[in-house]
C-alpha cells in the first residue's frame, strides 16, 4: 500500500477506507504526513454503475440502482445516495445539495446572501463576487432564489455549472459544481422581479457548438422603462426585459423589451427557441386587470434573428446601461418573416413552461385553467418561416389535467407529470394520447394516474427530467404546505418535499422530507454526473502562500498585510502586532492537503469568521479600532488539538 496525498473523484465506499480517512483527517495533519486513505481502499460507487464498481456495492446498493425500479429510500448507515439533488432554497437566498433518495441535506452553497458558516460576505473574495458599495460594505443582504438549472452538452447535464436567480435584486449566480461554490454573480440592468431562467442547450447560430453558451432570464414585474420616477401611472410605458447572459463570461449580451411580463422560461434542444410564459398579457398593474383575459400567452423568441438584429445595431439602450435592447413588443413583430418573437396563446394565467425530453414540445401549465397546453416547436419555427397561418396552430393538445396546474416534468417514456396546486395532486398524463384526443379522437383518455401529495405542490422534477436522458426513476415534488405531516414547531411550519417512485404505471409516494422554507425548484441527476474535488488546487489562488517561510507581516504606512498558513493544529504566524488605526488584511492559506481537513479562522470583537478548505486561500480586510489581546482561533473541528489551534493578535494600546 502506498500512502498518497492525491485526491479522488469518487465517494469513499469501503468501510475500512472511510475509517482510516476519518482518522487521517482528524489527527495526522499536524505531522505534515499528507496521508489520506490508501488508494486500494477506494472504489468507485456511482449510481447504477455501483453494481459494476466491484467491492463498493453491497447487494442492497445495487438493487437500489436504476434498473428495474427506483427501490427503497432507506439508505442504510454508511451507504451513499444514488442521486444528487440541487435545490433552490427561496428567500434564505442560497442553494442546497441533497442526497436522493434519502433527502439528506449535504451542503448549502451561499451565493446571494451572507453565510456565517463559511464567511461568505466576510471574506474579500466572496464580497467581490457578491458586489459591494464604494465603502466596501455589501450591496445586498437578502436574496430570493427560485430556479436552478444545470449546464448542458448534447442535451444532457455536463456537470459543470448550475445557475440560479435572485428575484428580489435581479441577480443571476453561477455555481461551479467541481468545488460547489458560487464563482460569479451578474446584476441584470433595468430588471425587477427576475423570475424564470433557463440555459440554452446548444448554440442557436453555430450548429457545431453543442453545449450551453447562454442563460435566458425573464422579468416578472413590469416597470416604466427607464424606471426613473416618471410615467409611474401610465401602464402603456410599462414593459419587461427578457435578458440573455453569456454563460461563460457571465456578461449581459442583450435584452429584449416586451409587452406584459415573463413567468417561467424554457429553451429548445436545438438551441433555436427560448420562451417565457406570460400571465399578464393585459399589461395591467392591478390584480383585477391581470385576470381579465381568457387566454394569455407563451412568448417565443427567435434567438438567431435577435442576435442578427443586435449585430446589425437595430437596438437602443436604457438609462446608464450599455446593454443593447431589441424591440420585442407585439406591434413591432407582426410579420412572421421578420418577427423576433411571437405569442402562442395559452389559457388564463399560465405558470410553468417545460420542454419535453424528445425535443418536440413545450408544455405550458394553466394555473387558472385546468389544462396544459402542448405547443409543437417545429410548428412555431414554421410560423417564423411564413408556413403556418396563425401561431395558435402550433398548439397540438390541451388536456384537462385538474385544478391549478403549475409545473410539468417527464419520465422519458412519453409521459408528463403535472402538479395540481389546488387539487394537491400530481397528474400523470400521456403526451401522444393528449395529441390524438385534441386531433379528434374523443374516446382517448390521456390521464394515466393521479396521486395525492401533501399539500399544494409547486415545482416538480424527475431524475434527468429536463434532459434528453430523462430516466423515469425518482420524482421530487415541492409542497408549499406541510400542515399535519410533521411535529409542530410553533407557527412556522416546515415545507414538505416529497419523493415518488415513478418506475411503474402508478406513482408511488415514497418519502416525506421536512425542509426549511422555502425551496422552489430543483434538479435531480445520477451521482456519476458530478466529479467534485475535495482538495483545492493551491494554484487557483493568486494570493496563496505555498511555503510557511513566506508567512509574516508587511507594513506600508497604516496598511498592514499578514500572510498566514494553517496546518493542523497551528497557524503560522502564531502571533502578530498591529496598531489602532491600521487597515489589516489577513491572507490565510490552508496548506493541509488532507481531505476534510477544513480550518476556521475567527477573531473575537472584530466580526471575523470564515473557513479555509484544504488548499484554499481566503482573505479579510478590516480596520483595527480597539486595543488589546485578541485570540484568533480555529472554529472548524480539525484535529485532536483543535482547541489549541489559536494565535494572538496584539494591538498596542
Ligand atoms: Cu483547525
């Protein structure tokens, strides 16, 4: 057995290996023995692949894979989940990572709001991502995450990124899935109520680019544009912007000015179309006006034409923003041959719009209508080519599914699953049968199954359901009310995320999971999609101190920099001197390379706390405003001598 300090992509699965791994993380770091588990102890265990992974898989684990039934949600002690779930967590403002099918919460990834655990919003690096005022304070302390979607290659998840929106402050965050951290946040200009998002699945212009290059963002609250305090009582001046963000640079590419609002967003598998549901085609500013029309719309954008218009300079700008804005209002887009967008009508106040995994249809959920509207994408493209008499001819089915349809997911076997908010049910229905019925055969019943859920379901997502690889194994549903399902905890109830086995004809309710309010959307995929890294590459950090001999204090007037390393159970330096009035920057590199050997760094009275993972560097900058001895110490249990891991900041009186 050769001891090695390198890291690995796969979860540990051997009992012996894991025990040794725990010991090495908790004790051996100090000796600088960079020991982790012996390589031989580590075997891959990846979802259905675990059965083929050799000694990693127990019989039960293999049975729980994806073949021949979703299996049990009962993950035995020491066993790993077969799927990841990435959850948006609503107005707690972060992203959660769950193990599926157990529902165990594994991680929270902060993005829009400060996080006390890892020091998000305290370190210089996280502040730079979040955005600050000129005085260095955070611009925003609140966020409202709604929709989370992953990056694609060839119509399936590539495991690189997820994106998530902040509805309150119109921000789009990107999360790197290798380290599971937020690395960029983009503020959308002139947008209020940023709600739906969806990455494209391939390039709309270059057919050779078969991966995500853009993220589309919908604005739900229409405002006078520009929103400068004029025209506040003239609804004709109110518009929304549909925004395209470059998924690589995270810069805003263009915006489209539209009538009415944007609700959820979807993209086609061929990259050509993006769409948003609209529930306020009336352009009303009061509740009653928004309810007036019997049919609203799904608004389709022809991305290639929009980008050609941007290139040709057929754009305007708004206020201080330099982002080019194209005109996608209804009156400016009547001619199919030149139109940048088109509305297909859907009944009253629709909500979700979801792309079927075969790439053929968008399905709009009716909300106030008990129907889903199936729109054939080729027919929408035909309209743009002048080959379809009216855009509504792209509607190929409108099945009645039940009361309050909100969102739809898919099993890859031709079935759709729609949440019914008012009925507290999920309706499973067959898309082809719905199309045949709409075409005239009234004897056909497209409804396959209905099941009660507890209670008032919103988002729904099946494993790989928004990819070409929809596998119809598990399906999660986010219920907005849990009512009597859990022990009472005062007035604030948890919500109830339920898991269903959808491998058979009948849906089977498998698991209740109490969750802190309030998750919205989520995606579920097999664990072998992800290859996360457990130890940072120290070279990712320009400020890293790679050698303890490079640590120490440097003073330039009142600006003081302390370069520090952590190596269990010590900091280097273990003390330093500063003066009242100094602006102190501490740059801390965790040079421990042992997996799970995360250190904390806190300074009493100075509001400093953050974590450094193995190989990671973080920095904080703050004013020294009080004299005394201040013990900085490790907050994250790291070693048998963890409590001794501390040092002194000496501030002269
Ligand atoms: Cu420590």
